[in-house]
């Protein structure tokens, strides 16, 4: 376990087992402030996968906060979803006690598998929670940032607006669906996939999208491939099938391993680093938690374009992959 922590420079790893609750909180770096990161509530094949997921996501949040210029550390929590029947409210009340025991070093929020109602349960027990009904859902802000990031990447690589650009969106959750709406409004042509057939049908009707099977969308002819589901979409099996010039989406940990960013660079595919392009939700959650106004949130999200422009420019000038440039920029803030 300590080897895992050292490899990721993780500062703290906390476990809680109580009734049906099996939870992990990973705190990666608290240099900039208390850690803020979502609570993931999904099934895992085994406990080790859950721990590794929490650690990787927490590290991504540290880097995300650093480049988004918010006063937060990087943290993430994972609740292993029970396979049988369980009391959801009781589970999240117990998780709230777990968060409260950390004394404010970790602020939780929504993530894959959690919803506003879960955050409201937590808020009844402890104050260290964002994205509750009172503070609002960060998903729309994430989608705005990703749409801006795709627009920036397309301008950099293709020298044009989004009108007529072919975008494949893998995953139509809260953020993916909102992203599709933004891109459609900008004139992009959409290809979509999701395991939920109803969401795909809705996209066909609302945004004139073309439906594609989830396992096929990464390999069709596109301008932009946008991973918007769980992580690891760019892996050893899919990287050679990509037929796009830009990879830019809202999913965390899109690269199954860091070296795949080098492969994208060698294939002349512009990768918008995930923790940069999807940081609109963190900006929103942090800002609302600190009582900032929407005008300040919108301004902070708009600055993501400047960060991406700098990453793309340095990548071009140094002939280095974009993910390595972004990592260097974040690490200068976190460790220098």
C-alpha cells in the first residue's frame, strides 16, 4: 500500500468499513488548500481496483486544481457499490461521518454514480460537501469548459470553428449530454454512443446525432473523439484504431497509461489533457463552496482557453506530448 502511495506521491489514504459501507478517501496533495474531489459510487471487480481508482483520481484532482488556479488540494473518494439490496440514505449518512472525521481536509462532491440527493444526505451530517441542492450541480460548468476546450483544440489543429466538425461523444451522462447540446449549437456534427439506448435515441432526436455502438465509436472516421464516460478509453487496444485529429473529452484518466499520450503525439493527434479540459466542474464546486458569484465562475472557466493555448504552443515548440507539458506545469506549482 505504501508503495502505491509513493508511486503517486499520495499523502494520505483513509478507509472506512461500516455495515454496507466500504469506502476509500485518497488525499494526494494539500499544498494549495483542503482537498476537493467527487465521490465515485460504482461497482468494482475487486477492492484493489477501487483503491487504485481513488489514488489515480486524487492525483488528477491535484493537477487539475493547480492548473485551474483554485485554492484546493487534490482528493477523491470511492464507495464500492454493494451488489445486493442496500439502504442508500443510510449508506451516505455513514459516508458523511467518515468525511466529517477528516476535519475539513477533504470536501466531497458529485462524481460517477452519485447525485445531488446523495450530497444533500451528506450535508445533513457534515458541512464538507459541495454540489448539494443548495450549491448546485457542477456538471453544466464541466460541459461548458469541455466545449471551450474542444473549440480551442480544433482551432489550433484544424484552424477553423466547430461548424461542420465531426465529433464522436462516448458517454451521454450529465456532462456528455450537456456537451452534445453545446457542440450542436456551435454547428458540429455529432456521433454518439452510450450503454443506455434511451439516451442515444434522445440525442438522435434532439441533436440529429448518429448512433454508434460503444465499442466502435473510437474507431470511426472523426475530427474529434470525445471520451465522456469512465477512464481508460485510450488504451493499448483502442489507440491504434483512432481516426481523428483531436482527442478531447470530459472523462477523467482517459489515458490507461501515461505512455499512450506519447503514442497520440507520434500519431499527430492533439490530446487536450483531461484534467485541464474538464476542470470547469471543479472551478464551479470550489467557487460555490467559497461563496463566489456566477460571474466570477464564468470568468475562471473562460481562462481555461489560455491554459490550453499555452500547453498546445509549448507542445508544438518543444515537440513534446501535451500531457507531459501539462504535468510539468502542474508539478511546478505543486512541488517547487
